[in-house]
C-alpha cells in the first residue's frame, strides 16, 4: 500500500443492532456477527503495518440497555477471548482492555485478565478494546489525578500542561489516533476518545459493522492517504 499508513487507527464499530433488525433477528445475533469483522480488521491492520488499533466495543452508556442484551454482550466478550486469544498471540497482537472494568462480571473480568496477560509480549500490533468506556469519565479521572497530586503538594497547578493531562489518560502509552473510522453512516463521536481525536482524520463508512471487512478497511486507509493533514497550519 503506497503512502503513509496511519500509526493509530480508532474504530467505532456501529450497526450491529440494525444489521440484526434488518434480518428480523435478535439484536445479540448482530453483535455475534460483528465478531468476524473484528478478526478481519485486526488481520488487515497487521498486514498494512498499523501499530495501534483501538476498537470501541461497549460504552458506559450501553449499561442502560436491556439486561438480556448486556448479558449476551458479556457472553460474547468471553467467547471472543476464548476463540481469538491464540491467534492474536500468534499474530503478535498485544491486547489491552480500557474502561471501567470493575463493572464487568467476574467471569468476564477473568477472561479480560487472561487475554491481556497472555498477549502481553505481542510486538506487531497494540490492540485496545474499549469496554465499559466513557471518554468524559476518562477525562474526569485524569483531572482527579492531577488534583490529587496538587493537593498532596507534588504538583503546582500553575504548571499543568496538556502533556501532563494526556499522561493521565488511559491511552497515555500510545500516540493519538491518526484516523477514526465509524461504520453504519452515523455522524457522531459518541463519547469516544474526545481528547485523543482532536486532529484525527474521520472516515465514515455507510457499511454496518457485521458487513465491514478487510477491503472496507483498506478503502478507509486509502481515503486517509488522500487527505492533507495540516494540524491547524496552512500549507504554503
């Protein structure tokens, strides 16, 4: 693939419910169908040399969904980990799960711990799964950490910089996303990486997530390569 490849790609995986509804299927079957798209996108990201892939799988707001759908999603999380762990490790993917994990059921939390521990040595792709995640909550947490340091006398509030706040974010060890992909045609960021996406190129695909495949991912990369990234500057 010619041109610069984004180091960090973030994806809002949207459209599972609509995909199921269009087929008169229960919503959980849409989420299940979306698992194959996750595999294709992970493999495609490794193939083209993306260093970091961050997937928005489940938001804190999603806890307000019907209990049966939440239970199905947690079961799918455990199923995904059981099915994909060995392939992810073999492909050099290091998995990190970001979010308020205290809300997960014990079995789901154990599965999360297992995949993070088992893939920790991966050096081809940093795969971040955002589960029970809220960007506003993440920013609030970062502000709280800075306030605690100031209250303890180890930080002068007057010296706080953007870099200091960024260092308290859940994504502190990775560069900010170069590109955001949102599937299903929706034009929203949905409380996802609000700080980190400040200068990301946004590519919206009309394809529902369960139908999104490696070719759609490559098309998004090509669209990114056609963009001119100025970061607020003027090209002379």
